[in-house]
């Protein structure tokens, strides 16, 4: 069986970083970990060809070669996924789809022949049996959550490693919390399941043997959901990293209660975790309580962020506007919070109700959903009627995003943040690569010569060189992100304002239908 593994396009988004990635001659931020894991579970006597549409075009020869096309992706990739399903069917190919988008919205991908939903460790064997029987269609589901201790090492050998800025690994699935708007607990449950330490180390060993050096994203939605097992991993990982000379800088996602576990925080830093993404959502405690994000109300958020930063890990954070009962000027409060905590990368979006979540179910019962679909891009208007004027929410959102990524304000914020960031403990002197030298020269040219903020750029850079030169690469990386946001904030403003105008034009009809 010749299998074409096809990963759909991501639209331009907060995380797409096209202009920043171009500085280091990369085409995408991360590889399709789900698809290369699928390839590892499928029979290894089958032939595989991976086409990441974010990295390369799909050639006609790829279609001709394939006997079976498998697609997987997230809801934000749905536009291209639906297009490519159509392209495959037009060529009379057998098509199978799976992943988060297909699992929560199977009715939207019914044109595929096979729907391989939920977690592949259980449903892929069902699919394999069907294909080997000669079946031409089928839907495979499971309410059971598999142990991930038997998950094989993903087929990293299928990737063009040079195309990516980060490699990806996964240690756990599931999250113990119950945030109303989150689909992670719908997909993976509230009991975090983990691999064993040797399993994860074997995956890192594989990408190390393939020649990867640099950033590795631990893609767990809450890496510290099972703290006991995480500490078991970290105690072995720190030995492995030291033995290998710290070849990887690690990034992950975690809940904010990380700051309250000093042992865990220390272990992560010792293992060379450089960045952590926190779901802050909002500084408004009433909104946090309403959406059941109680873990963010137990300790002062500013103190937690400061503690993680001073330990030596960069904090990235997510923010949302549009919660029920939200008071006016929520956008201003988020800007004030980000400026106070000096978080460099603050992902900010309007609230979307995602299919199968508790929020979706509640809004559906209340008759407030505007359509039966969702899109989690940061350029998307809300898909339900909020409790306050949507015009006010959208205006606050656009204004706040504009302020957060104003080039001068951003350079000020990242400089202040960098100066309080704890010193890295595992800095290993390495000869700079041609790629990193090229990136440095491009940053100096773009931000030190042609940018309107060039005076501020040089003034801050000189202070960095004088006071904290050992972490210069971290600071320049933060500067490089500005290449993306300078353009992206215009995209946010244009697309939200266009959608708002369309919504306001049809608002009476929409609201009448909901009454």
C-alpha cells in the first residue's frame, strides 16, 4: 500500500511567523507530529510519502503515486483540508481523515471515505483491518482512552528536518482541569496519560541521531498535568541532556500552578526548558471563575509569571476577550497586565466556542450560537452572541492587539523582560552556524538600519551586550519576532473590521433568528 500523508496549510496566524522563519531559512515552525506518529502505527511494510503543504506544494506525481491519502489537522487548517480531500476524490483516491478537527467535527469531513477518529492507538488498527479486508469506507471511533506507553517512536525520518524551526515530541495527553472553552479535555480526557521516561528519551535520541540540534517543542497541552510522572521524566532527562551537551532547547505548555512547585520548576530549568506557554486568558477573576479556570485564581498571576521568569524560563501566554459577564475595557486591562508582567509573546484572540466543549453545549442550549462551525484563528470574529456588544469587544480587541505589537512598545517590553530573565544555567559555547550568522545580519539590517525604531533597537542592544551578553541569542530571537508582528497586526485589524462590518449589516436578521 502506497500512502500519501498530507498535512494541510495553516493560514496566516499569530504562530505562523513567516517573516521570522525566513530569517533562519525555515519554512514552518513545527512538523506534523500526528501524521508521523500515524505512519509509525500503520504497517511498516506499507510505503509512505509525507507532504507538508506548509513546506512544499503537492505535485501531480504525488497524487499519481498514492493508493491511499491520509490527512490530519486542527480546526484552523480546515479550509485546506477540505480542499485537499476534494482534490484526492477528484483523482479517485481512497481518502482517510483523522486528528482533532475531524474528531470534533466529523460531519464536516464526511466526503472522505474513512473517518479515523479519536486516538489512533485504538482506531488505526480498526482502520487497518478494514483496508486489508478490502473495505472502501468506514467510520472508526472509540470512547476508550489508550495508554500511550505503547505508542511507537514517530517516523521522524519522513521529515525534511531543514524545513522546520522546531522538532516536536509528546510526553502526555489530557489535562486535569475543566476550562469551559477548552476542547483538550474533550479530545483527550481529564486524566493525564504519560509515556515512560525511557520512551521519551528514545524519541529524543532518534532526532539526535538524525542530526537535529536546536529547539524541541514538547507539545503536551499541559506538560505538568501529571506532576509525579513528569518529575520522574525530568530526573532522567537532565542526565541525558548533560551527557549530550544540551543539544536541545525545550519549550512546552503548562498550567500556571507550575510557579508553586519549586522542585518542578528547578528540574525543568536543569533540563534546558527555555520557554513555557501559559494559558492566562484574562486578568479578570470573575471571568476566570465563570469559565471554570479556577487554577488561575488561586495565586497572584503577576507573581507566578515573575517567579517562572526569574527562574530562567521565558513565559509566553494566551489571552482571550469576550467572556460572558465581562466588564467594559477588558482589552485595556489585558494590555496593562502584559505591560506589567512584560510578557514578550502574548497570544490574543476573541473567544470562540469550539464543538463538543462545555461552552458550545451551553451556548447551544441558550440559542446563542451563530453557526455550526468554529475557527480559532486570531483574525476570526466570535461565533456566538456575547453578553455585551460585539462591536465593543471587537474594537477593544483590535486596539489592544495594535498596542501590544506596536514596534516601539514591543521593543521596550522585550528589553525589560530580558533584563529580569534568569540566567541560563546550561549555556554551551558552540561555533555559530552559517544559518545563525545570516539571521543575525538580517536582523541587524532590518531592525538596526531600515526600521523606524532603529535608534531604540541599538540602544537596547548595547545595554544587553554590556549587562547580559551570555543570553544574547535569546534577546535577538525576541527581536526577530517583531518581523512577523509588524505585518500581522495590520492583518488582524483589517480582517476583524471587515467581519465586524459584515456582521453588523446582518445583525438584525441574526439576532431575530436567535430570539
